[in-house]
């Protein structure tokens, strides 16, 4: 690892100031991706601005919305009685990320800012129609994800929280890579105020995406049978050493049907 | 050079580190606590698991400076000063839950967190699932799972509920 200056500001405002003063500085959340990247010398920031003390952790539920602070760990979300009650699918998703040691450090804000195409949280944010709050604005899920490792975040913009509207029902099913636990394919299905939304992670060349043919069918009839014949085109899906695009396309259907069954 | 002050195995320490110094490097190289191992160095194998304020984390994927003001427990901090082993260590010995021993410190730290965070009981499946962040290439896990199940009643001071899920 190349050396860097380490700073731990006590507020979001101070963090933004530090990041703004140095274009080579990077924000550090849980570090579950950034630290391995630095260890491989794939990145060389001059400074790391640790957000651990910036007051961004915590969960609140009010008015049909679950609001999760950006620095809330996966373990906290997975074990939260409030989240389990309001959006059990979200707690289950968080409990399936990595392993328990990773869940004790990794955060929702870090995961979303990184936007790994095989990460779990993007599927929940997109399917539930969540809103990503930053130090500057609120960004709708449909506008937030802009491709593999690409988000709407601007330089110096930090995620502060994510607000999830509580759905009528929802479920997440993933086929995990057996080594990394990242999603080979993960499908989040939600039925809420905005209708039925189906988000697919792990499969798309451009990261998380909505399966709109399935959304339309499930909107008419929320059943496994309704999507039994809906194929996902393989031409925009990933092929790698873990799975080919055709296999991933098949898994999207399987995971979607399992999610519909689990949502009930 | 920055300094980091933290508590390690109940003792307050202040150490000179670089920004890039990993927590595991602080423990092994600066404090001589070589019981915490580095296996894969990529946060997969779990040989470096320690407790940070009681929660199991991988010390190879954490900066020493991130631990400032926090309390770290390593494998060296488990046994009593008279040498009495922690019940988890005792059960690992009792059930022959190790062969080469390289993964053992991380396994024990991870297992203690698993048992402590499940006061309602642990099924065999939960134990196996709870070890997904720890790799052992000798034993095939079977005796490790047995040791953890045997440690649960000792750590909670009661019989494990039968059908815990």
C-alpha cells in the first residue's frame, strides 16, 4: 500500500471541506473494498478521510419510511428490529452480504458509492425506489445508478443516508458466488406505492437494472406463473469465469420466481 | 509520524504508525502479538480475525488508525492470567478442532463472537454458516463445529435450547 495521510473529521461539513481541499483525497467508509484496492496499489490517494466519526450511522423509521444513515454497517441493518419489522427483505439482504466480519465493518453508504455491479444493496435501492440523500441533494434510485462503478455522485458529494419507502411486500433472492458471496445474480422484487419493481444485480454489464417485462407482468398478477415465460436477454449480461451470460439470464428467471414466492 | 492510542487486551497502548499501517501489522509487528495470523491478506480467510469492541473483524482489512480509541481483543487476550483457557479454546482442544493450527486463532475469535451474539442458541447449520468468513484447509470443519456447539453452554452457563433456528 502506498502511504497516505489519514484524517477523521467529526462532521460531514468538515469531511466535505477536507475532500474539497485536496482532489487526490478519498472518503473512507467501512473500507471493505477501498482497503483491498489500496493494498493492491490500484489507487494512490494522498489522503483518506474517514467518515466514522461524522455522525452518519443510525436507523430511524417514521411515516412509512426506513431511513438508514450512510455509515450504518450491514450487521446493524441485518440485526435491526425496526428494519426486520418494516422491510424484512432488506434486513435479510444485509445479513447475506460477505461474511459476518465484513458485515461488522462494511456500510450501506460505502457499498452504494462504490456501486459494484455484483453488490447486493443496489438491487434493494432500485427495487424499493429508495432515495439517496447526500450533503447536497436527494437522488432518486432511478437516477443514482449510472453504470458499472458509476453513480450520480459528483466530486465532493457524500452520501449521508438512504430512505426506503416501506413496501407492501418484498423479497430478495441471490445466487451467491460460493467464494466471495457477491451476487452471481441477485433479484429484488418489491410491490409498493409505485407498483411492482424488479431489480437485478450481479448480471448486467452496466450494473444493476430493472427487469421491466417482469414488472409489467407482476403488476397484473403477482405470481410465479406470471413471469414463468419471461426471458431476460443475455446479450447485455456479463460473462466471466464464474458464469456465462446465458446462465446468468437463466438465473435471473429462477431468482425472480423464488423472490416472488418468498414475498408471498 | 501519526500515533494511535487504543486498548489491546485490556492494556492501553500508544504506538507510532503510518497512515497505511494495517491493524494486523500493528498487532504483530509493533506489539509482538503474533497469535493473530495473516493468511490470504485479502479479507477472505479469516486467520486475522480479532474483536473490535467485542465484534469480530478482519484485522488485515482495517487501518491501525481506524482503531483509535477502540478496544481490541486478540487470541492472546482470551486466557486468564493463571493460564486457564477460555471455554472456546478449551473446547477446541477437547474436540480436536485443529490440525496445523494456522486458522485457529481466527476461528476461535470468530466462534466466540458467534456464540455471544446468539444467546437464543445455535443450530449446526447456523454455526456452519457463521464460519463462512473463516477458512480451514485441514479439518473439514466438522470438529470445529462440534467445539463451538460444546462451548455454547459453557459460555452461556445453561443448556443450549434444542431447536434453535
